[in-house]
C-alpha cells in the first residue's frame, strides 16, 4: 500500500514537472528573457524603476519604450491593466535595449546623426523601435505616471 502511494506520487511529480517544462519556451540564440517593471499604454511598454523586492532585469534602463508583440488574448489582459504598474516577462534580442547616444532624462537620448544620405527625409517610425515578445505579465506595486 505504501509503495503504491509512493509510486503514484513519483508519477504525478514527473508529469507535473514535464508540464511545467513545456510552459517555458527555450530562449533563441542571440536573445534573452527579461522581466521588466513598468507601464503599458496600447502596444507600448515604458520601463519603470526597479525596487529591492522586484528587481527585474537590471540591464534594461528606466523610461525605455518597448513595442510589445504577443497573442491577442494576452495583449487584451495587459491593456485591461493600463494605468497600473505591471512586470512584463518576454524575450528580446541581446543588446537591443542598449541604445546609442547619451541619455539626458525623460526617455530622451542625444546621438550622432547618420548624415544627410543616411535615409529618406521622412524616416521609418518602426525601424528603430525596440521589440519584446511578451510571454506573460503580473501585477506590481504602484501606479503609472499620468501622460
């Protein structure tokens, strides 16, 4: 009797651990999984300050704007929490969140120009956006600053 109970427990533990392993996708080469506190507005996520209890990924600077990609259901859940701090978990390309130039505050950076022949005069608004493939989110403490 005791052996059967033990055997059933081992089987259940192995099934649950294999199911948990299926939930977490492997990180592709050249990418990194990050957890970042901040605020969402539409499809844009603005990184916020880290606290001691929710440090997040320290390599991602504050006030950085990320373009979120994810399943519609997940994006709808995040949109329902606009105005509240959340911690976003997702995959980004390595080095993508280290923009060039010098930060002067408020999400503003000054960098070198590519020169007059560097592209079209209108530019491409999506060319330099930093992307994150959203895997999940959770609520965090605090409120987002008003726009």
